[in-house]
């Protein structure tokens, strides 16, 4: 969402609400003018607070985005290091398992030869 259109929407909504509340109350001209002056001052304060809070929110989102990106890079790096270390640690095990599989295949081949001799 565009910041400009968001702020314009908020301002339009606030102005519409203020105008509606002023004109829907039955008062004399003097009271109405006094209320309009008072409400416009209050609206100005509210709009300034809203602008400040919106700015604070945007800054917080920017900081969060930056910190999130940094954290994601750190976690990704840690995971890659862990996987790399695990691969290094598993290399001797892989070799041992390959050797055991070769021994098993040799044993199976020897047993098949023995069974073939016995079958004759």
C-alpha cells in the first residue's frame, strides 16, 4: 500500500467524521463557530499525533526488516556450517559402511558359490 494514499485515506476519514459530528448537533451559529474552531484545533493535534505515530511505525518496520534480514543471513550461515561439519564428520562412517557393504557382497558371493558346489 502506498504511504501517500494511506495517509490521504486517514485524513479524509478524520475530516469526514469531524464535519459530520459538527453538523449533526443542533446548536446556534455562535456555538457552532466556537465548536468548529475548537474541533479544528483538536483535529490538528490528532493529525499531528497520527503523522508522528505513522512515522514511528514506518521506522520500526524498516528496523525490523533490516534486523530480520541480518538474522536470516546469520541463521542460514549457521545451518550451512552445521551441514558442512556433519558431512565432514560422516565421511569416515560413509567409508566404513561402504567397506562393510563390500564385505557383505563378497560373503554373499562366496555363499552362492558354496551353494552351487553343494547342489552339484
